[in-house]
């Protein structure tokens, strides 16, 4: 067996393109059934589908031969491109295809939060578990994918308990969330406003969304773009022109626009504080030049942080962050090696089963012959001697046949293999001809 991962995420595709391949939880099981029916035309496959706001990934398991794997990949890409309404080539420019150990490493990193937009965030683990449950419900989760995901969950648990991967601020966006959490006892009760709709705001909003605040809103000069981000976040959309009148509604304000002049002035914040009856406001200005007038930071009930402030916090946490990531990667690598070893062993399962079946057939035949002889009154010792010789001859017959039929060029290699199997690696001394001494009677005949 081998494992295949086909996906696109926040590092390979923009939000608009990712949205074309998003699936709600209640769509996963029926979608998997349809996909499985299509893929089984290429090979007998297992399949699971992970879909979040930041990624859509297909996890497949196929037969060992290379051709079915390629057929599976081609069928999966065709299906996904049809779902998103994009061409095969366009889709492949934004997707990654991973196989075997690389696919396992990716799954382990995703489960551990190392591949998330918010490094170390725990929500993705729950989303992966939900994806596995849906695949199980759809009947598309076989032994190989079950093993992959269970090992992913075990690795993720070890990463979270053995490292501090989620304990340190790992970006300015994460630092902003950490500072806000120090001011407000429970971020779930806060109201957050994001001013702007660019990449930095999207990243910061994702960090805050992981804390599930009570209300989130996006204010942008272009309402359409603001509405897209708001829909992506499950937030409200508002016009930038309405900002002065609604500023007092929000406990947290994060701003990052391309404006050359401040868009949040001292007067607007003073009026908001008065309407809030001096309840504190946490403000983050990620823009260069500033979006928020510097004088706002002098107000007694405002906690204002700039890019420089957050950069200092990120640098302080940098060494600890790097150590935690290194620890996590080491744990993941150990998990990958274990899974790859298990996967390699799976390819020998049919052979092992066949060997056991053949040996059992030989044993059954010799026992039946021995019982007949005993029933006729034959001597027990003689019957046991015949039984043991019969089993030995059957076990050695195939090996001896391979040795005798091998060409002179390949015979040393065959002899070495038989030595490892039957003599524990010790080849007979030169001049000794074990062939005749150990050759079964049926070979001599």
C-alpha cells in the first residue's frame, strides 16, 4: 500500500481560490461516497477529505504497484478541478501532491499545528478528527488511512504535551492576541474590529478567530473586499465611513491599511471612550505609515501597540519558538519513520499469508498420512520419522529447485539468500557439497 495526499492551502492558494474547494461538514460524507465511486474506477482506494477555511486536502491510499497510484492521482485531480470549476493545469499550479513518507509527514505536521496559519493552533486537530469520522461514516476509511490518522493524532498529542509549540508568540499577529489576552480576562466576551482587508489583517483576524470572540467586524474602504473577508471569518462587514460612529462598540481594534494618513484620529477615540464610559480599548496599528494617530497612545484607557512594539515581543520569543519547533519536528520525524516501516510491512502481508497457508497445507497433509499409518498399526517412532522427513522435504523442495535452476552468474546470490534463511547466514565450507546430502528424495527421483 501507499498513501497519497493532494491539497491546496493558505500558502499555495488565495482565499478566493480556496473557497471554490470548501466543503461544509455535512457535505463531507456524501461527497466522499461520490468521490470513492469515481476513484474505484482507477484503483481500489481509501479516501478521506479535510476541508477548512485554510485548506482542502484529499488523503488517499492505493495498491502498492505504481500504475494504480498514478491513476488514482489523475482521477483525484480531475475530480477536484471539476468541483472548483478550474482547469487541470490551473489547479496543479496551486496544489501539492505528496506520497508515502512525505504524505505522512505532512499529515503529522497538519495535526500538530505546524502547517497552520496560526502556528500550533489546536483547532485543526479537531477538524482532522471530524474528517476521519465522516470518512468512516461514508465507508471510505480503510486500514491504511485509519493507521495514518491514528498515528497523526498520537504525534500531535505528544507534540502538545512535550513541547511549548503553542505557548509562545510566533508572529506579530499572535503577539497581538497574546497582549489582548493579558488585558481582557476572556477574549470570548470581546468585540473585535479589523480595519483593512489585506493579508496582514487576514492573518491577524485568523489568530483572533481562533479565540472565538463574541463579535468580529471588518471595516474596509472597498466594501466588496471587506465583505469577502468578513464572510470568510464569519464576521460582520461595515463601511469605513461608519467607523467614527461605531468605534465605541469595539473592545479591540486592529488596523492595517495602505492609507498615507491616519484614519483613526485622537478625537474619534476620545468620543468612543466617553461613550464606553471609560472602559478600556486595546488597539493595534500594524500599518506603516500609521493608521492610528500616535497621540491616541497617551490616553489613559487606551492600550496602543505598533509594529515596532510587536516586533520586539516576537524577537524575545524567537529562540524559545525555534526550540519548540525543532522539538516538534523531531517527534514528527520519529512518527514518520514508524509509519513508513508499518507501510512497508503491509506490502508483505499477502506473501506472509500465502506462506502460512502453504505451510499449514503441508502440515495437514503429513498429519493425515501419519494418522492413516498409525491406524494400520505402524510403529509410532517410524511414523514420526516419516512425518518429519516429509515436512522437511516439502519445506526445502522449492529452495533446492531455485538453487539448481539458477544460472552460474546468479547462483552465489541465491546461495547467500538460502544461507540467510536456513543456515543463519553461515555458508558451508568450500569443497562441501550440501546439495546431495540435503536434497529431498523427490529431487533425486
